[in-house]
C-alpha cells in the first residue's frame, strides 16, 4: 500500500473527525451565551466548515479508503472494512438528511428574527442529539483502522 495514500487517508480522517467534534462544541458554546449575534456567527461558520472540512474530509476518507480496501482484496475480504463503511455511511446519512437541514432552518430563523426563538432552541436540541450520534458513529472506525491496518 502506498504510504502517500495512507497519509492522505489519515489527514482526511483528522479533518473530518476534528471538524465534527469542533462544530458541536462551537454551537453549544455559542448557544450558551443566548447572544443572537454570536449564535448567528457560529451557525454560519459551522455551515462553512462543514462544507470545507466535513464534506471534504469525508470524500477524501471514502476515496482513499476504497482505494486501500481494493488493494487488500476489497471489503468482502475484511469484515472490519464493511463495519467501517456501515458506520461511516450512517453518520453521513444523519449529517446529510438531518443535521444540514436543521442547520439551514436555524439559519433562516436567525435571519428572520433578532431573537433566539423557542423553535430555534428546539431545533438546537435535535441538532445536538443527532450531531452526537453522527460524531460517535465514526469513532469505532478509528479504532478499527488503527488496529486492523497496522
């Protein structure tokens, strides 16, 4: 296996995991202030960094992971690779179909009012819960990657 491919894979995994962890932290800390301006700023930056680092990192992980798995006989040769695909896919589906739509609704609410509304806070609770799930799902992949790819 190419060392360069493995390095790119690890870098993309770091970008992805780092951003999903930091995004949740930014949002939670911003919302604790109850300051509309700070929350709106955080919401905007989470959307931007999700596009840059979560999406970019995840695409890099998927592409390089597929190329490395193919060199090892594909996912059917290694059950841990199938588990990694499943966990990563579930996390991606949550991000794409739950988290991003919530963030966009929150953005709209923040633009329509200069107050933090009950609807915004309700969406925020859902975002934190689903975001935690989407963040935890890829963590076992890190363990599998390190212990099985050594």
